[in-house]
C-alpha cells in the first residue's frame, strides 16, 4: 500500500502471467498440466483484480482528501459561506458538488482518513458520522472495541469488517436497541459483508418493538442474526427459527461424519465452496451459540489449545 507504483506493477505482472499460447499447447500434450496451468493463470488474473481494487480505492480517497483540503482553505479565505458557494457554482458543475462535500468531510477527518484510505470512501464517511466532535481521535474509537489480533489480513478484510462492526453497533444503538452486544454487531457485519444500512437498522428496531420485554427482544435479536437477518413470519416465529437452525446444524454435523477431508481431492472440492470469510463467520456463529447456551468449547484431552479464550479459561 505504500508503493505508489503498485498498480503499474500489478498490470505489468498480470499481462506477463497471462500466456494463452502456453496454456493451449498443454491441452493435447499433458491434460493434467493443462488444467493446472489454467488454474494458475486464472488465480493470477484474479489477484490482479483484487490488488487493483484495493490500491485504487486507497488513492481515490487520498485524492479526495487533497481536493477537500483545498476547498476548506478557499472557504476560509472567502470568509462567508455565500461567497464560497457562489465561487463553487461558478467554477464547477452540479455533478461535482456531492463529491466535493465528501472530499471536505474526509479532509476534516485528518490523518486518520489519509492513513486508513484503503478502508474506502463510503466506509470512512460512515465512520466519521459516528462522532459529533470533529476533534475526536478516531483511533481511540477503534480501540474502544475488542479487536482480534490476527497474523494475516489479506486486503485489510478483517480491519474493514471491524470498522463495519463499529458502525453497525452505533447504528443499532441509535435506533434504541441499546441492548445489542458488540459480538452481535460483528456477526451482522460478517453476514452482510458491510455495515448495517441505517434503514435496515430502523426496520430491525421496529420489528423488535413487537416483543414486550427486553429479555424477549434480546432473544429474538439473537434469532434474527442466526437466521441471517431474515425476518420470520410473526405467527410462526419461534417454530420457524428453531427448524431453520436445527436444519443447518444437522447438515454440518452430518457433513462432519461423512467427509473426513483425509485426501487432496476432498480438500480441493471443499476449497471451491468455502472461502476464508465464510469460515470466519461460521466460527463466530458457533462461538456465539456456545456462549448463549453456556456450552464450553474446550478441545478433547491431548489436543493443543489454540484459542485465546480457551487459554484464558484453562488458566482460570
């Protein structure tokens, strides 16, 4: 991310790695190598797409910050809002206005927006709206919430999801759902792969309002998350939630009995269906279920304890 020539390097490498003649020559000579080469080249081109997306998003934000910094300076120099707006309308078209407003907001976030530009424009703007005081330290806001320490975070995926979780948490709180836990906000962000939209937060709050006690509201917020934010029918709400969860768990248990993942063929078949993000979401869901049902997720005797939570539990 610190390399400004990164995009050029990605494009150059992607063109170099794409060798269609080499790929097709293997078709008759060596069918196995033909398929391997096809997969290799596809993966290479896909990584280039991902790399360009992240890198370009970062510099789009940084260029907007540059624009916003200039606009803030001009507004201060002209002294009045009316003079500033008159100058703006005279020199730029209507289509620029929305971007200019966002540029000023990003610039007002200071170093945080510049340093974390890879989060993307929309995520940074949503994050900034959580704070009424412009002098607030955004880094301190991040650190207020538990952040899992990881050794790998490809494309800042986990960091982005952490910010999405904070935005989701605050949006739910703003609707009056002040009993939401941060772990639940993390699950919602994991399911949606983005922060919970404001309108959806309002819809959830309205739906939870049908339940009389806070205990029931908490229970059905859990059920709603476990059902991937799909609102069940009011008349058969309990039955549907129980059946759906039971079916999912039964499927996973049955899969574990049938698939041992003992050979490379099985592993490759599963690899095509499960990505890292999906597996992490499932892991969080199982942890939440265990916590709510008061079930200890301790590994069998003799197995290595890898979870920080398990280590703390064993130490206690």
